[in-house]
């Protein structure tokens, strides 16, 4: 940016540059008061650093600020001072550079589907990434998309061409850039092929200095690794190319109920090691006669009827009379999304407090951990629509260094173990949130003691020492990347890592 863009501007200069009849939502930034300046304030002669000219809009109206002051967790509340709705990647480049120059914190936000303030910023700039939502191309070599594209929209667009993303999360109304920054655990498909970050081939990233970089495994590879599952610490992902695979048209899901936890793990390990199903996992139901129910799904096309006796061979007697349900592929992929949409429409779910716990457990410790945790849960621990998750993941299919998992030495499988709590009532509830986040930290400590790792999407308070332990051998490298690509330290302060 030119010196003119950084220098103070008086009323005459402002009117000369922008024109008396031009609507300017935000004119610049007052370096003394540390606040954005409106056109009205500029007309009164306020001195400020001029905001760059933009293709999109920069605003700080009350509605936009309020919408970007909380996330889906409704636990952490931080008020930004302005909201950017970019009309181009150049808008992001300009504003990140401007903010770096003036020490203004910046956080990109997709659909705010985090639970503990990860996409929030106090007194800084929020970038609403959903305004960049073009699907540029779809083909057998992948999908090239803007970071603000929703996975739901990409899934539907690729399916029309007989393709589908390689790894799909349970909730699909999240942005491509958001899950690539977090990790993106593929629970609805492909438990053997890794996370969404393992299927990113190229990225466009705006660094903390306001530079636009193209990166991949062979080009700017350090930035590529720093951005994928990097929690937005080293750059803003603005565009990505992700893998696609052929899509089948139908899904058959078996639901096998277990009265005891050891038999569940015995059977799910048999199925996981055989690799004949496309999705395996459980939604625990503590306190019932069948505390664990295995959901085992196989995709197929019309005329390719799955052989039930073959698929369920060698399992315990629990599988002898297992019911199954057939559904179109897109309906199956959208199961959790449809459920949450119904909660939001009928139960005021978006306003509930959601102190979720998400952990990865090593194979050798998961059975005992699940038995300890899920048998101790109370009605408050789950809430009216909360539930648990227990999903196996093939350890060797996960390769991005900042998506932390239990050690490879712990065995071929790692397990996602989640407790997805929600509150009984709508609206903020600090006491409930405090009890549950303390509980989550206890869950984390118990998991860490047996080699477990946190998936940092949920609500778990972390100290600096906890973050260093979380990244382990990658801590020094992550710190170096942060200093290299965000030297002013302005990007994504919400997680509190640095």
C-alpha cells in the first residue's frame, strides 16, 4: 500500500478523494482512539488512517457486529470493531496488510461453527468469508473453490457430475476454508482415507503481512503445512483445490446395538480392519440397555445390492438381527445437517450453549476411556439434544503435521471420542458453561494421561503450556511459521495459542 493509504486524512482531503455524494461505510482508522471512523466523523474533521479502497464492504453497523460477536458455542463473546465482506481476494490482502501496519487483530469467519470463540476477535476485524463463494471448476482432478463455499453446496455440485469430496464431515454447512483451517474430520465417509486437510492439493493464502501466496506440497510447502489445520495462525485460506472421488448413488446403514462396551469394540475392530464399509461409528446412548450402537454404512449403486451375510460375517450375536436402512447418497451425507437444521428451526438450537468435547484416543486406551466417561455422564452432561460420538480412524491416512493425533506407535487406529453437550435453555448461561468447560478440561487431562490429544474445535480451556504440549515436537516449527508468516501477530487470536 502507498504511504497515502497509511497517512492521516483531513476533511478536505477525504471529500476530495471519496466525493461528497459517495457512501463510505468506513472511512478509516483513528490511530489514537483505536477505532474505525465513519464518513460522518470524517466530515467533522477527524484525523485517521485511510482504509483501502475495496470491491466489497467494510462496516461496523450494530447488526453486523452483533452477528460476529459469538459462535455456535455461545460461551465466548468478543466484540469486533468492524466487519469486512470481501468482494475479492484483493480486499482481504489490502485489509490484512492495513491491519498489520496498524496492529489491528484479524480473524476470518466462515459459519461460526466453532464452540469456544475460535473465530472471534475483540476490537479487531472479522472477515466474513462466505461472500467469496465461487466454485471455479469441478473435475476428476479435483474441485477448485473459494474458501467461503459451503461443503453442502460443493457436495451437491460435484454429485451432479458423479463425484464427491474424498472426506466429508458430519455437518456440511461449514465453509471449505473453515474446516481446512481446523482439520476436517471425515465422519460421514472414508474413515480410512484421512481428514479433509489430507485431501487439499493447492491453496491460495493471504499471509499476515497481506501477501497473496499460492502453495502446495511442492510450492511454498511450509506455508501449505502451516495453513492446513493451522487454526488460522499463519494465513487466511482464500481458495483451495480439494480431491474428488467417484460417487455412488445409495447408502445402506446397519444399526447394531450392544449391551456391553467390550463386544462393541470387538466387532467394530473386525469391520474396521476388513475395510469393507465406507463409514463406521457409534452414537452412544448412556444409561440405556444398549449404551453403544454401531452405525456401519456401505455405499453402492442400483443393482449392486450389498450382501448382508458377507458384510456382517464373524461378528457377535448382536449383529444377527441388525436392521438396516437404505437412503440416497445425498440424504445420508446430510443426516446430521438435516437434524441440526430441525433443531435450529424448532428448538432454538442456535441460541443454546454448546460446550462440546472432542478428543482423539489411542486404540489401546479407548475402550477403558469410553467406559469411564460415558457411564459417568448425567442428563446435564448431554442436554436435551446432545449425544456422544465414537469413531475409528486409520492413523496412517492422516499426514498433516498440525492436525495432532496420538502417536503412530499407539497402533493403527485412533478414535474420535466426543461428548456433544447442549444446554436445556436458550441464551447465555455462564455458570453452566463454566461447569462444562471444567469438565471438558478434566476429560482432556484424563485422555492426555493415556496418550490422547484434543481436536481443538470444542470448548476446552487451554493454557500456553497446554498448547505447547498439544503441538509437542511441532511446537518450535509452528512458532517459527507464525513469526515468518504473521510477524505482527495479528491473525486469529481466538484460540489463544500465541
